[in-house]
C-alpha cells in the first residue's frame, strides 16, 4: 500500500487499545468500514524477538489497511520486531510512546519514553532501516511535570529529523505516578489547541489528534481545522455503528459496506464460523460486538443474550441470531 493511500485511510483511525483491538475486534470493525485505518493492540518487541510469540502477529488479509503497534525501547530489538511485522504483511509499524501502564513503565517503553526523545529517535531510525513500510509514532503531549508546550515541539522535531513523517498525538499528559492507566485516559486535561498549533509548526508532518473524541462531528471539525487525521478509541469501540458505520460516507466520501447494524452482525457470521471451527469460543468475537446497537431499542437484550450465552460451551452462531431477534430491525438503521 502506498504512502498516499495510507495517509488517506489515516483521516480516521481506530486507536490501539490493550485487550480490545485484537484480530476479532478488527474483523468486526472492518465489516463496518472499508476505509478506516485499524491498529493492533500493542505487541512488545521482547515478546516477539526473545519470546518467540509470533502468533501475536496473526491477522486476516481482510483487515487491510492495518498497522502493527510495537512497544519497546531497544533499537535493535524494535528493528527486528518491525521486520517480523512487515514480513507478516502489516501496512505500517507504529511505536508506542503513549501508554502509561505500570507494566509498560517497568519495561522502559510507552509514555515514559517522552523523557528520552533521543532514544525514541534512535528506535525510529533503526526501525525505518529494517522495513520498507512506514514507521509511525503515537505519543502524549508530555509526562509528569514536563511543560508540553516545550516538550512536544522538541519531540516532534526529533522525530522529523529521524525520518518519521506521521505521528498520532494523544492530547493529554500522562502522569506516571499517582494515576492509574484508566485515570490517565480521563483526568489529565485535554489540550487540543497545542496539537493544532503543532500542525502549524510542523506542516510537513502528517499529524493525527487523539483523546476524548467521541463523534464524527468532532472528527470532522478537527479535519476542517487542518489536522491530517483523527484517531478515535473508546467511542469507536463502545458505539461502533455511530462512528464506524457512518465513517466511510461522512469522512471518506465512499459508500458504506453495510447499511444497518443488523447487516453488520450477519456479515460477521463467516468469521465466527471460521473461529469456532478452529476450536475458538463465540465470546472471543461477540464481546467486541456488544455496543453495535447502542442507544437503540433492543440494545439491552442484545447485550444480555450475548454476554450470558456466548461464554457457554457449544455456543454458536444460532445464539447470535437469537440475540438479533431481540432488536427490532426497523429501528436498527
């Protein structure tokens, strides 16, 4: 996939989210949108290179365009992990410089790397030398007591000098001490103005804004104000139809692949059947589909039937159909 194609798809992307954006989630999101750029959960370079966990790279060709997010801080190890991801066929390799979890800090990667931009630049340079696909970065505006209006421009300048051309910025600080990962997604104030100012200061960089964006209206406003892309996380997961079901038409000017949430649910049946045939459980897929009818009549019954039934031994696509029967189709569009 060409750089220009990826930049087009990056107008709207679904943020990498631990425990959420696995291959089943991505398969569901791709049913809803052909155009949005999808990201994996963060996969650590040590797990791939030292742990031999290549199974973590598994994805379906139908997920394209899809990016692999890596976590790590050793340039040589990240270069090898990036090479493994490119060999598997990912369209992009992304470096995590934003996750604030304790596990990430102990491994000296994620948001703590905002304190060592020169090391991040070394990592980016090594990764770019190892692969032909784009290498991108997802960062915060700063961490702890850092002054974002000083730290972020310096960080972006060093990424640009290292050769990175596309960066997603979560418009919040990360507090590495005193706040949990969940609190770090909500409590530090958003500074969208700073991110918008970075686009003016770095016009050659392709910049996406992330954090607290919960509607396509809001996404469209950022694009209209000059941002190259918008990355949405929890809203896309919890209300996927409102975000992804309308994204192709509203953000990309393309026809939507499905016309109703009912149609989207039925379109998942081949993926579910293939997963079950491999010995998988229904819940592994349907847990990502619980928000499909958010705010619509029958949504509670849909969630309840799938939540209670999909974990049972032998649960299959018939349960999905029964859950669909609880949602009035006339109200599903």
